[in-house]
C-alpha cells in the first residue's frame, strides 16, 4: 500500500455474519431453540453454552453461560466474532437481516439481543431472493419439478413456485415477483419463505425504498 492510501476493513462481526449466513443458506439451521443452541455450542467448540429465548421471530435474546472468554483478559475480537456468527446463523434461519447488541460479563451470563436491522435513515432492510445455483426448475410430463442437484432430488411443485424460480435468475424482492407474475404478494412471500427453508433460493439484504419506515420486513422481502 502506498503512503497516504487508506484502506477500509469490514468490521469483524459483519464479516462473520456474512460468512456464516452464506454457508448456512443451503442448509438452514434447525428451527427449534434447544437444537439450535446445541448447534451453536458445537460451532464455537465449547467456548460457551447458549440459551435462546425463541427462534420463530424477532427479537431474540441469546444468553451465553460459562464463557471461557468472559474473564479479566476478555478479548473483544472473540466476542465480536461470536456475535457475528450468531447473527449470520439467525439470518440463515429467519431470512431477514439482523443486528445485535452485546452485554458482556453479566453475573448470570452474557446477553446478545438480536433484532431486525434497519438503515441509518430508518428504512427496514428486506431480503432479495435469487435462485440457488444448484437448483433447476423444469416442466415435465409429470408436472412442475424442482431439481436440487446438491441433494440429488426432484420435487414436484405447484406452478406458482415453478414460475417464481424460473424468474429468479437475478435477486428481487417479493414485490417484484408478485408484479411480474401477477400473483398475490402474500402468496409469493409464503413461497419464497418455503424455498428459503429448502435452500432453493439465496438472499441478499438491501433497503426497499417503497417500504414505509417502521414497517417490519418479511423473510421474503415483502415491502
């Protein structure tokens, strides 16, 4: 790097949130608090044990007990890596962008408070869904089929699901698919939520300008 040049680095918690979310989108985490907590325990190699208040919606409180990093020589980088990885795991599960506050060193355990992320201007972030590269929608004599090359499976689906996956070669929010395909936005939202659960679509997060500030964002990017 030449003298006078400046390089910006991504915060460590943001990096780990993006990395873990990308890894888990093809195989979303278990949607049950104790099972997900046990998976997080394993992910961090027994660094701490986790308790989750819920996993079916936000906000979520994650309590960490017996953390080996929670002592006089606590390293902030370890905490930020932990927080980012928890956020990425929950983003993969819920399909919505999240942000977290961290309260270390509490007597009964550290707490991570997770909520839907918004922009600085107050616009909620929404998910833009794109078909996963290992998925191919096909029309056959038997009906509409989704071929999942990663799992080696073929699944019969309804026409609406097939049409959405056909269109989803580029990322779009649910409102786009509803408008282009002439479907109800609520129906598109449900389909994209299910496709996300099955690993058939990947999501990226961005604000949707026509979403009123303060309105909650859906997992499928409903605006």
